[in-house]
C-alpha cells in the first residue's frame, strides 16, 4: 500500500512510503535536507514500523520538537493504522 503523509514542523513537506504488512519500503521525502533525506530511506528500507519507531522516534532538529526522522515514525504508524482499519 502506498501512503502519503504531510509533515509538520519540518523542512520536508511530505513523505511517501510503501507498506507491505508492517514492513516499510520505498520511502521518499519531498523537500528538506537533500543528503539526510537520501540516507534515511536507505537505512530504513525493509524495516518494520516498530523497528523504525525504536530507532527514530523522538529525534529533534535544532529547536524544533520533531525532525524528518521523527515525522517518518508518525507517517509509518499512521499508514499502519490506515492499513489495518
């Protein structure tokens, strides 16, 4: 299932991902820090929603209360909830 998440309080504006069961693949960020947002998808490809949450939840960026990585956790959890409802 392809899912699109509109980010909040980050330089990136959107995260697109594919969810197969609870496994996340094909993560693409729109906008944001080019290098970081090329690296994160490679690092999380094939991980479960739970594994991504354990690794990335709560990471902040500068003075912001969230980050692109933290927003990816929210996107994955929202996608999983939508898939199971």
